[in-house]
């Protein structure tokens, strides 16, 4: 989670910036704080027609804000875990991890059949509705990715078949020019990924054969085909390999492509594409040649791009949209320009995410797991540290084994190599070591180089290293003793020292993991002898359930083997958050709910 002072901001057209805002309409701030609640729980925001928006929170909760009456409707996708949400012009799609698709829209007002429902004329804002074409167990069409373009929807299934439905007139991609399709039709097989945009009339896709294709409207050359001819079915884009592409975003009359190296290319309309000249094939934007772009998003009249250094660039192409650069309001500018972030995100204070719709864009705190928060708290507290790094005047307390495991060198070598760096630089580096913090890392790249660490580090490095630590039996320095008789124990009872461990089995762990994740174990460490490397578990739980819990403490995931009894695991771990004093916002309850759904448990 991010800090409590994090907020969600909204910007866009001048006459819409007060919508969902806590600030008065007369306030001319270019970004306004919104009425969207619980910013730390937000995983994604998408915005469709006007500035209605759908907000995904937690595992399966959705809030829908409507522009007309600034009302909020809340939904829960029962017995499912949401994987992604997308918005089209007047439609929202919800994809679950089980491969099912749900929709939300006012289909009564739709003329283009973008809602693939049995009853498309029934208003859909009052409930999340299942898309039967994919959710029918008989056909077993499991969806792994969704994309939306204007009034058309696309669904990529696990068998790599791409389906689409909605507005046609030769732009849907099924090779026909006939009526709009309410029921999804097959577009192409052997598809790896599909790219869209909520205000476009075309799309791109990559194939398992490492090729790039485009399809749909092409009046401005936005398909990168070298011409302006509409494509009624996917056509190969020459000179591009799928493996080189990070993302593509489709706008009304131009396209943006970002490579895995962070380079940005556009093609299409001269008035919008960032060049000021029309291009019928992808051309690189030179203004961003020295930046590494890690995310793009575009809406009706605005494009935003995020760099690896947490900076935000953008350009807009309608005078009633506006951005701010160097504290000056800029409208209708075509060249990518570094824009002002809200104060709490400036200078990389907080990681953020963003999204663009047809009339508005949102900037909000990046969703972080409790796993990272627990280690962030440990770093801040400095408690239970057993070594120090830095200058003699102000040495920084650290936890030796954990720091060694993340850096890959022994503490003495780490101290020697950091001797010439300031404490500020060391602290910046240690924040990455402890909880994967990526802020201001460019300033300490020499430290990464010194330890031969990959730079820039991958966002998943922290979780991957904890999993490696879990599997590293040799480095485990502590043991939990589990009573194999499964009898109630008196923690104050004196036992015969010669026989006290006789009926207990050991679970090897890393002491630092227990300290970071469990308040109960922290209390135990305060009361055991200084040199002790064992602690007894008095919960009465089986060793199998405790081993599953320990795996969760390392990874935030519950994994069962064929030998595990799902019902027993759920029953024994349902009180674990309270008993072991885990972070109350942790995902353990959600993980147990997933097991219940998977095995149809009550």
C-alpha cells in the first residue's frame, strides 16, 4: 500500500474538471482531487464516454461513477477474482482469472450491439452481467485478454483464437461488411496479444509467429501499412517483430507503439501524432529518444507516457483539453512535453498509475501489495537489525541475512563497496533492497553497477527474490517447532529440557520473514533467549497447514499440492490473520476464498 496521504486526481476537458471533484468549480487547478474513495485500494480506473468511470478495488469489487448525477454504484463479481477491466466508448468489460467475461453498460441506448448479451436491449448499469458466449461451460472458451475499440470488443481465448463483436461496416475484422455483430465472431487464430483503444476504429494484434497485424479504419495511415486503405481483416505490418513490442495504443486517427527498449513510434494524422506531419508507417518520436518509456495510455484527445524515472510526458490535440508544463497551462500542443505531476507524486515521492478516457484522465497511487508494505515497515523501524552500513557518524542499521540475499554478496564486501557513497545514496539503494522501491534509482545506478545488479531492476525482482529465499534451505536460520501430537500446550509450562523437542517437528524459516510479517512472532522474539534459533507454535494447527502459511508469508500466495486437504487448510487458516497478527489488509482471506471457489467448499 502507499502512504495515507495519497490521492486520486482527475483532469481533462475544461468544462468537466469539476466532475467527481472535492474542489469548487471556480478553482482553476489543472488537476483536481476526486471523490473516489479508498485510493490505496484502487487497482485500476477506466473511463469511457463522457467521464463515467469504473474503479476496480481489491479482488473482485467495482465502483461505477456516473457523470449525470455524480452517483456511485457498487458491484461485486461473486465467486470470481478480477484479472482486468477495460472501457470502450459506452461499454465496460470485466475479465476474471477463471477466463470469464462480464459487462456493464446502458445497452438500451446502444445502436451498435457492442454488448454481447442474450438480451442486449436490457439496461445493464444496474448489474454486472455475464457474457454467455464465453461463460457457458459447455463451449469452454476461456478468455485470457480483452481489448476494446470504440463500439467493438475483442476477446483473446486461451487457445489463441481472437473473437470480436459490435460495430462492423468492414472494421470489425471478420472480413465482412454486413450488419453489426451482437454475438462474438471469430476474427483470427494463432493470436498472441491484441491492442485497442476506447476511441479508435481499428486495432493491432501480434501472433504466435512473432508477427504484427493491423485491421480497421485507415484514413490517416494509422494502420502503419504504408497506405490509407481500410483493412476488413488483419493485414501484416512489415518490418516489425512481436517480441520487440511492449505496447500499442490506438487513437481516433493515429497510433502509438512503444518498444521493450522504451522507444516511442507513431503513425497517422499529422495534426495529432506528435510529429506535425502525416506518417503511414511507424516513425520514432525524437523528443523522447533519451527517455525509456514504460507505459502509455491515450484517450479521445490526450496521450500520456510514463518514463522509467517516474516522470510523465504528454501531448494533447484539442484546445479544450489542457495540461501543465513548468507551471504553465498548455493547450493543443503536438510535441511530447514533460508535464507537471500532482505535488505528492513530484520528485518521485510516490509511484503512480494513470488512465485516459474519452473526456478525462486519472492519476492515482500505484497499487502495492501488503508484502512490500510489511518489509517497508521493517526497514523504517530498524528493529531486530544485526549489522550496520554507512559512515561511522551515522551508520544505517540493517538486517544482515536479508540484505545479503538481495544483493548477493557477504556483508563485509557490501560495507567495503559502499564506503564511498553518502548515506542518502545508501538509503535510496536500501529502499530497493528492502521493499523493491524504484524511486530515484537513477541517482544510485553506480551502486547497482558495483554489485553487478541488473539496471533498471525489474518491478517483480523483489517478489522473485523472496521466492528464491523461500526455496533456499541452506540459508534458513530459524525453526518453528510444531507439536506432532497436536495437543493444546501451555506456553508457560516448564518442560524437561532433554525431551522438550522430542514430539516436535521443525519447519526451517528465515527469521527476518517472521519478523517482517507476523506480530505474534515478533512478540515471541522479544521473549526468547538471545541465542535461541527455535520457537514453538502453540496454535494446534497441523504441520501441513503451517507450511502452507509459511509459504504465504514469503510470497503472498497459497499453493496446495495433491496431498493437501483443501477443507482442512481453509478451516485451520481462517483465523490466521488474527492469531498470528498479520497485516489486517493482507490477502490471506482472498487466497482462502479462491481455494473455496476452486474446490467448491462452503
